[in-house]
C-alpha cells in the first residue's frame, strides 16, 4: 500500500536537495538560537549579540505548508488558524502559510516537518498512511457508530492523543507533535458518471480515487483504487485514469471542478465519516519556544476548530445548492445497500488490521469509547429528519 501512496506524490513538488539542505541549516540555526539564546537562564548568549529590545520586536516566523491547493476552501480554514495565532501572540508569532507543492508535495509533509524543512504542516494523517496503516485510524477508520466530533473527543479525552504520540514518536521515531481540530462532516461517497449507482454491481470494477484505509475498504467492495492528492483528481478523471472519486465536501469539490467531469454526486458514506485536520509541528522547534507561545499554537487549534465548523456548514450547504441549481448536478443519498456493504467490508478489514498489536489497541480504545459515548449521543439526539420534514415538507427526497 505504501508503494501506491508514494507513486501518487507530485514529483514536481519535491524540494531540490541543495535547497532542502539550505532550509534545514536555517531551521537548525533558528532552533539553536531559541533554545540557547531566548530561553537561556539569564539570556547571556542572546544579549551578547542582540539587544533585548530588538528581540522583543522581531517575530518568530513559522513556515507552515498545507496539503491543499491555493484555491481550496481549506486554505481559508488554515488561514483562520493563522489569524488567531497572530492575534493571540500579539504578533510575536508569524506563520508563513504555504499551499501544497510550495516546498514539498501534499503526501510529503510528514517527512518535511520531521526533517525540519518545514516547521509545521496543516493536513490530515491519512496522507501519511504509507508510513503506517494506523495513521488512518486518526480520522478515516471504522465509524463505530460515532461521527467526527465523537472521534475528535476520543483524541482529547479517550486516550487518542497518547496513541498518536506513541505512533509518531515511539513506533516511527519521528520528531513531530500533532494536535487535531475541526470535526468534518461525513465525506460524500463521491462523484460518478452514472445516475444509477445503487448496488454493488454498479460499482464493481470502477477505478475510484480515495485515500488511506478507505482505499482498502473500496477495494474490498470490488473497486480499483488510486490514491491521489486533491489537486490531481480532475486531471486523472479527464484522462480516464479514474472513473469516479471522492475528495471531501461540496465547496472543495466545486472549486477544483468536480462538476465539470461528473454530474452525479452521492452524499453520505461510512468510508471517511470521522476525519479532522492535523496540525503538525516539528517537536524540537515547538519545544524550543517559550511556554506561552507553545500554548498559543496548541490552543489556537481549538479556536480555529470552532470557526472552521461554522464556516464549513455555511459554505458546504450553499455550494451544494450552487452545484444543483447552477451546474445541473444530480445530488442523491448513497443507497442503503452500498452503506450496508461498507459496514460489512469494515468487518472484514478489522480482522486483518487487528493482527497488528498497536492497531488492535487503538481500535479497542475507540470501540470502548464509542460504545459508551455514541450510545449517549444516539439515545439523546432527536430525529432531525422528522423535524426537518415538519418545517420544510416535501423538500427531502430520500
């Protein structure tokens, strides 16, 4: 599976070796300054070279790259995080936010942050699924009956953050720290040429784009899967490399032109129903900052999470209407047959995944969390469909 992921990286987006060495040298020098100067007891080393007043005025610049094309709505979501960091730090922290490919490809961010080529990244962990399949459990694994908010809560309250640290630092030996934010609405099943995708026979053999464990899931259901970054989806569809695809949401899909290569959009799916953004930092860089600035970078994730959620609901719903009314897109809900087949496919995948001791522990933790928390949510939540149909009769076509 890692070969599939590696093959899908945009080779033109890789950084030149000499440039990478230069960037790495600059990053290491800055980290040594932060640790040895700004944080040194008494500040002797720093005061020998830089006046304290100058130090107070010079912001610390953080080079952060995203996994998103420059025009994607998620770049705007990432900017909401940047704005909060700038304001909360009083300008002491300045984030240089870059789109996918500015320094490295979308699937290369983990290595770039680990190596110090980048200070930080804004992505999803499924994009480094090729390193270890457990990466996909932090957002694109089995649903267990809960949604993205449920799994984000598991990350912070149910032990998920400790598992993430164990995976990245202990198992993979990486110099990274990660925080999660913005529980995403469940991702659509995707875009198809046919207006009649209701049975397993209808999707059998289709060449389909997705990523992470969702790729294994769709292959189990009979599809042929290509793992591609978002920016490569439409060109692949135009060339016939894929027959159908999913990315994430109506706004992103519309911006990269999904409606120009397919007209049938199927909403609701269990393949990626619990994903959140990953805010990843180089561990040495982060821990070299004063504690108050570390706290700002950490807790600004929570602030942006709320803002991103509000922006997503506003934009996704409006753009879904635009797709229907202005671009003639046929919007349907995924059939019960396909949704049920996804759950059965998860059953099969889980058995094989549990052969890995770490993955088994993570999934057991998620199961225990969902059994308790999702039970409360489901029992407590009123039937929203009933309420919607009461106030907006005849609008839903399920």
